[in-house]
């Protein structure tokens, strides 16, 4: 532990979701005695919602003539200088204050200690570690609950009790180490839960105190990805971490299987902090039409406008990339594939596949035959495939089955099993539902140019 450390024990009240400070209280504590104090209402220059006023008692009239944070910033800097920043759920108070300083172009950095995490370590076994319930369990009186000075004063008494615990010095040293993640982890998440997370691909579940899944994510390295949530200072991430009390996981073996597992889990649990997979992505279609000469074109449009598309993707870039691959494979003309617009003859910087249709050097029927082959190839290429992926261990491999164009699911199979026909894989299949998000994931793998660099094998069923 630092030699003769000084602490500043801090609590802030805010406007709620926007988290502008409405009140701040700081007690400077030398380990034995309070040596200084700074407490002030703060004008947030923002509206205080009624539900926040009901909780804290602070209304818009009370802060109308209070100083802004910019006006008290020097006082906050001075009293916290060369101290350890202490708070109950320290990441919340610390990030709120740091963001206020950031708004006025001042960098704020202090060592941190969290009395929630310290209490869990030094006084284990309590039902709740919220400030109110913890103080009730320890017979600490709080006057003016949910006001900055009242909560900060109670935290000072709690902190004194923590300093007096049998293993306090060892615990404080551990928490203050530069390599320690104790100040980074969510206040209600036991460190052993985080340390047990693997560094392999898979999906992870953030759960609240009641065990309800509130977020599902996927990762190539689960532990590293989970840690990134704790370092992220976006308000959504701060809210997520404040509610997180447990983390579970499932290994996938590969990022692709993790993507599919994540989509299925989100659609099963509908976690409150997952939003992206709840939206229906816009689709774009590649379609065919013939011009006055009878030349067949391949073009791109909004899928809603195309009744019978050749294939759909979820962004225009993937459509263009796929058409480029068809041009190269079937010697098609970039002009008639709409990779070049408003040109009389094609002159694509990458594609030199055209055999002269745009210069009237090739018969229309001959060119159209190749277009038809490209269309047939596209419509049949992904109907029946098995995609092989890396397994969760070195003794197995993963597979994904698409049959008649529908995603059936994924599975894992040991290397020691002899599979003579792909139908036998279905005995090991973890069945899943097909949907537009899964189709988007799989089409990107099967058809985008980037998929050519992936170590996957497709086998006709």
C-alpha cells in the first residue's frame, strides 16, 4: 500500500441518464481523520427529471443559482490532488467527474478504490452490497440518503470499518496494484467470475443480481472482449456494467459459429442491452433485366423493389463484390453488370474479362448464355452446403448445415468419428431457426470476397 496514503471519499448526484452533476461532496480522509471537505450543489445546465427529484430532493429551482462544474473544477482538482479516489461503485462517480472535466478540456486521473468491491472482499456473505442495505447490515446511520453529503459521510464510516478489517492491508495493496482489475470490474461482479472466463472464441452472457440475462455478446477472445466493456465509458456500457453481477459463457470454436450462437441467444432471451439484432436489416438485391438489344444486365436495387431477386445482401458493397466475382468467373462485362455507369465501352481498372459485347464484337446470345450460367450458379451455389469450422477443442471440429437454402443449425463432431455422408452430421446437429440475420451472416461468408481468405470448406449435401 502507498506510504501514508490520503483518500478523497466522494459521492455525486446527477440528472440521471445524461449524468450531469447536480451535487458533489468530497471528504478528504487521512486514514484516521477527516482533514478537509468540499460540498456543493452544481448547476448542470440541464433539466432535472421529476423522478430524479423524487429520489434526491434536488429540483431545478435549487440548482438555478448554484455554480456550474466549471466554476468549482479548481476546488475539486485541489482537494483530490495526490489522493486515492474512493466511492461506492467508484466507476460511476469517477467517470461522471472525469466527463465533466473532459467537457472543459481538463484531464482528470486518480487512483481508485471501490467500497463495494472492498466490502465484498473484506466482509463477504452479505445479501446486498448496495450502500443503503450494506450500511443497515453494519449499523451505519445515513442521514440525507441520496444526497451527496449524506451518502459520502456514510461511505467514510464504511471505509473506516474496511480499513480496520483483518486482511485490509493485503486487500488494499492488491486493489491498488497497477495491474489489478479490481477498480475496473463492475461493483457487483466477483473477480473470480471474471478470472474464470476463457480466452477462446464463444459467446458470453451478462446477468444481473436476479440471474436475468441482460446482454449477450460474441468474441474471438471472451475474456478480452468482456474486459473491453468495463473500459468503455459510453453511458450504455456504464449502465450495463453497473447492473452486471455474473457472467456466463459458451465456447464456439470459431468466430463464425459464435456469430450464429449470439444471434440465436439474443432472439431467445431478448436482453435489454442488445439493440442491433432487434432491428430488421435493409436488404439489397441483385437482379436481371434485358435492354433493347436483348443484352442481359445484372444490377442492384432495394430488395423491396425486386419480386424475384437472384440473390440478396445486406449492403451495396457486398452486392458489388459478388458481381465482380461473377464477372471474373463467367467473363461478364463490367458495363452490363453496372460496375461502370455512363460509359460506351467497359474499361474497368480490375476486370478485363469482357469478350467484346459492349463493343458489338460478341453475339448477344453467346453473352447471355454466360449470364444465365452465372445466375444458375448463384441460385444453386448456397442451397446445400456444409461449412467446416474449428472446433472448441483440438479433438473436434464444428460444422454448419444449409439445406435447400435454409440454415438448419450448427454442431460439433469428434475427429475420431467416421462420417461417410453429410446426412449423418444431422445426428450431431444443434438445430436452429433460420432468419434474415443468419442469412446475412452466412452470405457474407459464402459469397463475399473476404470469405476467400477464410479456412472453410463447403461440401455439396
